[in-house]
C-alpha cells in the first residue's frame, strides 16, 4: 500500500508576497533591467527563480550607484528615507508593498504625527533588523520603542502611555503575552492603560491553528522554508511542538530517507544545510507564476540524491506512516509540490 504524502491545504505564500512576486514577473516581461530592493521573498529558491528571469537584487546603498532605473519594493515595505533616496537619484519606484503593511505604516505615521512625546510612546513588536520592522520604525523617524521579546520590556518607559503595534508576521500568541505584560506594567506604575492594535495579518493568525490540525493528522512532517525566514523558523518550531517527527528543510536535497523509516531523528537539518545540497539535484522548475510549476528531472549534476544520473537511497525500510508537507507564508506552492514529487519518487511501496 502506497504511503500517503500530502501538502498542507493552508500552506502557500500569503497574498502580499504573491502580489510582490506577480509584480516582479510582470515588470520583467519586457526584458528591460529591473532591480529588486532586497530579497523579494525570504526564500532562496524563489529568489533564485526571479533572478533567472532577470531580477537584480540590490541593497538600499546601491540606490546611490545604479542611476535612473526601475526598482521594485518587496512586500515588507520600506521607510520614508528609501523613497527620498530614490527620488534624489531619479529612480522609478514600483511599490509592491503588502496592502496590510501599507495600511499599518499609515496608522503608525498618523499616530506619530499626533502623539505627545512627553506623555506617550509608540511601541512596535517586531524582529530586530527585519525589513518590515525597519519600515515601521521609519514611520516614527526611528523614535518608536522596539520590543523583540514579550518578556523583555525594561526599556519601555512606565510613566508614558503605550500605543502598541506589531510587525504583521509576528506570533499572535506572543503579541497577547506582550499586551498583557504591558498592561500589568502600566497598572503597577499607575500610568494609563496601553492602547493596542493587533496588526498581525489574518492569514498569519489562522496559520498556527491550521498547521496544528494538519500536523496532528500525520506521522511525519516536512516543513519547508527559506533559511532567512523568521516566519518559517517560528512556524517550524511550533509544528515540531505539535509533532516531534518534524524536519525543517530548505530544498528536497536536504531530505534524509532515514527520517521516515525510524532510523533518523527529528531536527533542524534544513537550517544547517542538511546532508545534501540542492545543487546537483538535476531538478528544474518551469513556472508560469506563483503556485504553477512543472517539475522535470535531468541527468546533469554530480549524482546527488534526486538526479537521475546518480544513486538514490530508498526509504522503503518498513515505514508506513503518512507524511505531511507544510511551509512558511513565504514558501510558494510550486516548492511544496517539488518536495511532494521528490518524496513520492524517493519512497517506494
């Protein structure tokens, strides 16, 4: 009897990332040079695919060097300083910022223009150095207080009222912990109760309960995300709490057949690069856009697992459990399908 291998129906890129990818593809069709400011998505395979189509990834510092050009802003958004620098260098900005992020930036900017700096403070719950957080902080001229850990709020001024916002991809449960901590903090200091806006997007709020339900129905879980995806790391760790037989990979080449035969151990194999590299797999992806792919195998490559020109270990060592495949909100469906097809070929009856 064939082993069940299933993709999480709630997985796939969020609509903001999908919009940014579609914007990049549309602007690359005319063959003209298009730059992307930072990785369009925190996923090496998808970024590589866009670069093969002609997208050139640059940093903010490069805006001073590329001259008049077209530059796409990714879904994470940018601070006002980026727009000023682009205008000064006669650069055409193609803004693919997620609409939810754009709305949040406007709310923070409006609050910043109205609040009393002597009596009030803006607090942003986010990840240090994350591009979205940089963009949100920029709406306050970097004067907002950044909190990265709900348990570490010592730098929040207890005398001032808090206006709390969040990076849209943070853990909603952790946001609630932070909100409760700040409310207790204010009560102890006899200051005004914090005013909070849970600005985490609804897709992210639904992601954990949907992932929990899916992970509980499978014996093994393979979680796919880019190595730089903080969202991927958070969801992988959550998935592993639900199902200890969970592995984190970045590409099919990270998969060890022993995982599904009782000879492997769960862990963050993908984050360290795994026993194999995706290089030499001989797998090519032709895509017509997000979620659309045709996977083909070639005989090129050094004979790593996954290429038809080399050897492949079988996972048919008595295992019969079902395998679930899920991913971050930055992991496209074509990549999950690539993993599913790889596993189907790898695991024999």
